[in-house]
C-alpha cells in the first residue's frame, strides 16, 4: 500500500510542477481531467454490471474504494462512511471512556468539514491522540472531506466547597491587631 501512496504523491507533485508553467500546466490539468473522465466512465460500466454485494466488497478495499469515491461510484454515502469511521474511532477510544457524536458536515471555503463532539469521561488519553484517531478514521473513510474539527463540551465550573467552622486565616493577608 505504501507504493500506491508514493505513486499518489508523485502524481500530485508532477501536476504541481507542470502547473508552474501556465500553458503546460493547463494542458497537464486538462489531460488529467480527461483521463479521470475516461477511467470514471469505465468504472461506472464495470460497477453497473456487477451485483451490489460485489461492488460493496470491492469498495471495502482501500484503493478501489478511493477510486470509487473519486468517481462518485461508491455504494455507501459520505454520511454512512463517516458513521462507520466514527464507530471504529469510538471502539479504539473505548479504553479511554470517550464517546463521539457527529455534529454535522458543513461546507467550508476549501471543502466539506466534519464536526465531531468528543466527550471524555476520564483522562488518560492525551486529547491530541484522541483527535488524531478521529481525524485519521474520518479522512480514511471519506477522503473527499477537507477537514475534521473535534470539539469538546464546555467544561463545567469547579464547585466551591463550603466547610463548617470559622474562616481560616490567610497567611499572606496583613494581620489585624485585636481591639481591647
């Protein structure tokens, strides 16, 4: 799978380099769009003749699933894939007594943003680790999402304890002289 990620990164790098030269970049981008349209049409024909359970099994593969998403042919909606991803993240975070709630998917300037509420019943898992687990799960299942925003419920104020008895003296406060 690492070789596929390297190929993906190299394609992005080449497109960026070619885009640096305006006319060459425009032609390179047109070529990529045309190839994607061609391959997308071929994938649509293939998935159109296969039984739905076979398409679902193919979609479970990381590479094939990503290609189906790219061409809007994946059998599961974005919302369904995000739900499954949050279930997986919830399972991974279960030892930390964390609960997740999908707050919604919103359109952002750079693409769709998933908002997730993270409730932690006890600490022990650094919040950055929990956020990384959630983000990785969502972006793997729904690569068309631009960002994942993890929110926490507002922190409840600390309770003030009132103890019986006379007020304690503050050692830092100036002493008053007793009146006679």
